[in-house]
């Protein structure tokens, strides 16, 4: 499968993989290495392939994501799985080789920036393929990372997920209608929102959305993406699932903005979320409380429900 996936992906990415002979070599090399693929509706949309040149070290031999799915968290999810595999096998560094940013190649600059956003640091540069190609070698250490109690598989929501999500919340007495997720999916197709779902052993565990067109006017005016409507099922709370969902949402937000925002409810059900956001570096935006996105007026009565919010931002 890895060889076929590699050939399929390289065919759609000529800006990065424009030499047919090299692509064939990459594909053959996938056969005797460890690989993880990303699928959406049974279609392979991404692949990461690892090799292990030294004890306690993994190297990214090859990685690509279908161009149609760039900037949707697929690459970050693949990296997450690769890091988890390494952690479980007592491998504490991951390295990668890519074209140096000194070349100012617009496509490989994106590749370099992707690795930077995912925590890789440059080590050194060499010219192993001749004087005309400067390669940069980057490393990420994962030995000090805290491994979650449960490692979620996180991917973008598809139409096939909606019925399971609605049923999962119905089972705990929460009304999450199909129409809500249909609207989210429409926004996602229009590139106005991202919706990520977390799965544990193929069972739905929670979701988060990143709204690129916030209804809160200060965020809208400053083009601040809003983390909106995050829910983790009760049986999966306190196991790192919310943290993993926030990680991927913040990484996506950082690609287009230097801040991310969130509105938090004020009654006790939101207490755990309030603590989580503060620990992650979110601070109130200083504009006070809103009800249905309008600032409250002192002395007037408001219903204490999900629409009564205090707004927070975080520097990225």
C-alpha cells in the first residue's frame, strides 16, 4: 500500500516531486520502512514514511499530503502518529532532510515552515547532491514530551461521521442535531471552518471546530480565528483528548494569524474548560462579557446559558 500511495501522491505534486526516476526510487524505498497513511472516505490523502538509521533515532524518509488537503491538519495528524510510534518504541529524536530556505524555492519554503511549525529545529546544512543543492537537516526531540493517557486519531470531519456524532451525544442526553454538523460541513467545504474529530479505537470521542469567520466582532475585525464548539464525551475527559484537539486547531490557526481566540461559558459546566484554556496561555481580551455576541449592560438581566461568554485570546 505504501508504494502505491507514494506514487499516487507524487503524481499530484509535481512542484515537489518532478523527477520520475526519483519518484520510483522513493516508492520502492517505502517497501522496507515503517509508514502511516491518512485516509478520508477510503481515499489516501497523506503518507509519512520512517526509517531508523541509529538507535533511538527516526528519520522521515518521505512525507507528502494530497494538494487538495493542504492546510487541513492532515500533515500534523501524520506527524502526531509518527511521534507516538517513536515514543512507544523508546525513540526520542526525529530528523528530516529538506531543501534549505536559502534557495527561496516557494514550495520547499512551505515544507521547511511546516516542519518548523511542528517543532523541528535546524541542525546544519550540507551539499550531498552537489554544489547546487543546499540541504537543511532538522531535528525534533520528543523524549521530554508528556504522553497522553490515550492517543486519539484526529481527522477532519466527513459526512459519514455525522450520524455517529449525533448518536454519541444523544446517548448522554445532549441535543446535537444533524443540522448543526451539516452546517459545519458546509462551512468546511467553503473553507470558512475546520472541524476535527477525535477517535479512540475507531470510536468517536470528541470534536473541535476552528471558525475563520467569527461572529464576535473584535475577532472578526482583526481576522482572529475562533476555536468554537469543542466537546469531548464524558468517558474520554481528563485523558488528553481536549489537549490534542486544541493542539491541532492552534497549529492551523497559526498558519494564517498570530492570535487565536475563544469564547468560554460562565456557569459550572465550563469550569474545567476555563482552567484548561488559562493553563494553555489564553487571557481575557479585556472587553467584558457578551450575551449572543453583544456586550452586556450593567443592571440588565441575562440568562446564564451557553450564549453568556467571556472572550479569551492566545498569542501564537
